[in-house]
């Protein structure tokens, strides 16, 4: 099984890894009609499964899996895998990301410039495809009575057995999905960004109106004060100076009160924005795991694992050891720091494990399992 990331980004078409498969991948995109679809292509003994997600009018992001000698019988499970991958890439924001309105966009030129992010995405896809790949079926002989360039369009809601049969019978099978292609977390994040963007625009407008009104009032008051002074000077200099001073002082005091009230309004708005930014940060922290565990092992005293991480994170993890025979659970927590780029880490059990029993060992962070094994 090989996995490709490809698409039309800021510098035109790009793919990773780069090889002579580009013509096939561009052909798969040319057959797409909806915002999201899976395009399947059979080339003799090789199957292509390409998920294509439209980003904008001239941009798209694609994920393609190639499988030799087998076809996937769990096609209905492919869409959630690909949609979750798009969600995670958007959260991380390195290949594709959300703009201020909550819509997908990209500033990526060539995918090789985001080598580390692409490798992490491919690794995540491979892990998610494990059940689908294990249940793949051997390819039946090709039906040469059907043109190898034949195309069959269908909808994700059509009969799945017919779609599976079409995938290895026709040259190309396009499964269109025109709605409900965003995950719940994806839509929640878009809604937060859209609301924050709307509120920020409103606050900026209110702030500008307040400043303009204050400026206008100050100018008007200056003009009125000047007119009073000139009138008083014209009639009587000494009395006019005293009256002008009192009137001007009173109006300036009123203006200061008004400005102070407006400043309080602006301060309250800024505090609201800060709270929303904090809420948004909490959502981001909980939406993806702090690391990807690549291997793990243990002794009866400790659990050791290697990991990859895209950024440094300080988190609390829970280490559990469940006795298979007695169902006893040994649990303890550790405050750890995952280093950017990855590394290794060892965590001690709350008590030594019994070497004569079998245990299920799991490492958990934010309610999500990072790693596990049976010992």
C-alpha cells in the first residue's frame, strides 16, 4: 500500500511523494464533480482510491491510496477516515488551514516544503486504514468486455454492494458526497471562528464610531468655546473671560466623563475577545493528540515509548495496567513534556506488575488513547 498527498495549491499542482503517478492522479481529479468524492480506478492488478476535497474555485486537496492485488470491501468506512484526516490537517494549519471566516484555505506552495507535516499525515492515515486493509479482498480477473476508460458515477447513498462491484469492474468509479462531509469537530471549529470574526468586526466598527464621535464632539466643543470667547471678548473682556473659563471647564468635564464611559465599553469588548480567544485555544488543545506514538515496550516496573510531535506540549497523561485475570487496574498520572520533533519517554507503574499474569497496558491523554499493548 502506498499513500500520496496531492492537489492544486498556491504554486499549481503538487504531490508527495513525487513520481510518474501524477498523470493518473490529475486524471482522477478531472473526473470529480462534487465538493467531496472518492474516485476509484482499476489499472489491471492495481487499485487507486483517491479522496478529493475542493478548497476553493481553483484549489483542492487530495489523498490517494494504491493497493496491489486486492480491493477494499469496506468502502463506506473510507469517507470517515479521509474526512478525519482533512479535519486534523486543518487544525494543525500547516498544509491547509481555516481562514478568519472559518473556511478552508491554503498558503502551501510545493508539498515537499512541508515534508514533516506530510509524513505525519500519511502515518496517521495508515494507522486509520488498518481495519480496512486487513479486510481487503483479492481482485477478481478483469472484465475485458468493459472499456478500461469507462466511468461510472454513483452517490454515497446508493447500494454499497453495487458500488463495490463497480469499483473493480469499471475503469473508473466516482462516489459523490455532496453534503455532511465535515466532522462534528470541524463544524464546531468553523462556527467558533465565524462567530469570533463577526464579533471582532462589530467591535471594530463600534470602536471606530466611538472614536469618530469623540473627535467630532471635541471639535464641536472647541468651536463652541471659541465662539463664546470671541462673543464675550467683543462685549466685555474681563467678564467674558471669567464666564468662558467656567463654561469651558464644565463642558470639558462632561466630555471626560463621556470618554471614560466609552473607554469602559471598549475595555469590556476587549475582555470579551480575550475570553473567546481562550475558549478557542482550549478547543484547539483538545482536538488533536499531543503526539503520535511510534513504538512502545514495558517491564514490570515501567512503560517506555517513542513518539513524534509537531510542537512542544506540557500535558497530564494517565498510565493504566489492567490485570487480565483479576481485572485489577493499576492507575497513575504523570505530568510530562513532549518535545517538538519527538523522542522517548519512560513512565513508572503505580506498583510493579505480576510477571505471571497478563496485562492490558494503555496510555491516555485528554480521554484519548495514545498507545497500548498486551503484556
